C-alpha cells in the first residue's frame, strides 16, 4: 500500500512533457526535490530506433540513482516502448577498480630502485583489494542492514596482494601502468536499456527516476526594530546537490511535507551567514511560488536555474514586513528528576518525592500569526528561524533561534528563543497528603515569580497535573485556564522590581 502510494505521488508530480520535433535538443531536466534527502529527476532524450532490438545507453545520470524507480516512456502518442532489459552501473573507473579488472594478470608498476631511479617493474595482481562502495540499505523497519557483513568485507579485503619475481607482497610496489582501459570499465554511472521496436522511427522519450544525494531546507531571518514587536521576515530555501551530476538550466520544484518513503538516506544539514540584503525590504517579483499538492505543498522556482554538482544554492521564497508579534514569558517550574523518567503513572501517583525539584528559568517566546491579515498567510516549510533586533546604533544583534515545523496558513507560530535574564521563578510544594484506602491525594504548590525589570511582566505560569488523570483544583489564589487534559495555565502580572506568589491545591481521585 505504501509503495503504491509513493509511486502515485511520483507519477503525479512528473508533469507530462510535450512531444518535440526530431531536430530539437533535449530540454533542461525537471527536478522535484524533497526535504528528505532525495529528488525526482525527469529528462527528455532523443530516440533513434531501428526495427528489431536496440541498445540505448545514457551516462548523464546521478551516482545515487535508484534503478527500480526508473520510468522510460515514448512521448509520441500511440507509441509504446518494449523494454527487454534495463541495467545500471555506478562502478566508475578508478585505480582500485582497474586493479580488480586485471586480477590474475600481469601489469607494469612504475617504482624506484635502490639507486632512486624510476623504472617499470612487472607484477602479477593476486588480489586487487577493491571493495565496492555500496549505498547504505535499510530493512522494512527503517534500520540499517548488512552493516556487519560490509564491515567484514572492508576489514579482510582492503589491501592488494602483488606477486613480483615469484614473491608475494602486500601493497602496491609502485604506480600501476595499465596496458589499456578495459571494456568492462566505465567512466560515468551508466543506465542502459535493450529495446524492441517493430519498425524504424525517430522520437523523443522521457525518463525519470528517484535519486539520493539531493535535498533542501528552509531558513528564516526575522528582524525586530529598536523598540516594539513589528517584525520583518525573509525566508530562504537552500538547495544542496551532492549527486555527482550537474543540472544545467533545470526547472526546479520543492516538495514540503512528511512523505513516507522506504530506505531513507540521511542528508547533511547546512546553514549560511546572515545576508545584508535580507534587510532591504524592497518589493520584488517572488522567485518561488507555492501551491498545495496532494497532502503536501509544492514550491516552484519561477525561472530555470543551473544546479552544479557539489553546489549549495540559496533562493529567496518569502519576504514580509510589518508582521505583528507578541513577546510571551512562560514559567514552567516543574523539573523532572531523571531517576523518575521511566516510571509508570500508577507508581508516580504515590511517590511523595516526585515533582519537588524546581526550574528557576523563565522562558522568553515570540508568537505571531501566519495569516494574510498579518502580511504572511502562506504555508511555511519547516526550518530554522533566527531572530535579530536592531540596536540603538543601528547594528543588528542576534537574539535567539529555534526550529519551526511545517506550518499551515492561519496557524500561530510560537517559538522559544531563550531565558529571561532579569526574572526568576521558584516552584515549591508546600503540602502532600494521600489516603490510599479512600483512594485520593491532595497536593499544594507555591509559585514565586521575582521581576527585577523596571517594567511589569505578564507571565504565563504552566502547571502539570501529573499525579493522575482525574483531578480537580480545590483551592487557588489566581484564575487559571485549562490547556489540555493535564495542564493548566495561570496568566499573571508581576510588578516592576516586585514579586508575585501563586498557590493552588490539586485533588486527585482514582
């Protein structure tokens, strides 16, 4: 079912190319890059078929092509391709690979003799030491497989053995000089087909495939003025191509979402420095447009671009100013002792010493609405969001960062950016009483908030009802709201250079 779903998504995201005349050169590749370290590549190639069997070979493919994902089809209406065989090779020529092709044969080695003179020395290659670099594979549960077997191969076969003058030695005596490039050697990853055609004809074909080695991620730079909380935001997408192939004049789409794919590969996350042009909030034509696609979101680069091999490219995709935000202070005073992390709730319910440790830090958070009314209102892909504030001298100062998840439009983004310097909290239990026979428990807490600022602070005090699912607040000093089945929140005001004390008693029954 999952495989069928993924193939359906793959086929849907590959736009159908229009047939081209025989004299037209193939257009640039179309890429759909996923933020899960893989991509879908679609290219058009000319077909010149004769009646009977035909060999078609392509070397313009990536080093991480997934052979079982390849789709080849004729673009001419009414024409079908009869594929007899499909073959993929990625063992490109290298010294180690050529040594393996000449195992059991004698080649010359360029080495220095005792006097330092360079000369050719014949040697028979007993073992090349070549170990193919297989891509990491995964079992159906997402766990790496064949690691032990591969480690064994690497440890036992990594050193060549050469026979010289009837004596065997480990390691190469010098630089090998091969008589010719073997027909079995290839210089680039190669995809080939054996095709059957009923008649001779010229046409254009489309072939597409899934490849690893390519990913993208989003980054956001958010700037606040000297005073106030009106934000300016610039969002960038970073494309990373490590596939072993360049894509000139490519048409690129970016897929955002949590798509299920078997055998995922791990991508390399990267960042980049803050750019001054991110602060120049002039109006410009967007370089990236967004639309929904199935259960995901598709971002399209509006113009073709060249994505070189081993290249990291940044493209701006969102720019907004005047975003209204709110500074929120949150105190979550409960600190869990590591010794109780794995205890079941039935045991925690009656442990008197559970939940008595205090967290003194008050969090500072930034919250804003991702809506059109707030100058945003587009689905934002997950990524790192960096916050800056302009100092009175005009310089930008970094004030924190965090990660956002995929965020639909009209949702609220709330991010933790650090701890407050000039305010502390204290979380203290003042009473604990349990009646096991009647199956109830009362627990009382006192929360102290000390504000050392010269202005008042509004703080959201979060309390967790962790003893049991059936609870009731029977005595409380301040009003609260219930956030979920086991969390309440006290919104309180702490005076400047003052203190606020909150008390409450929770009654549990089971």
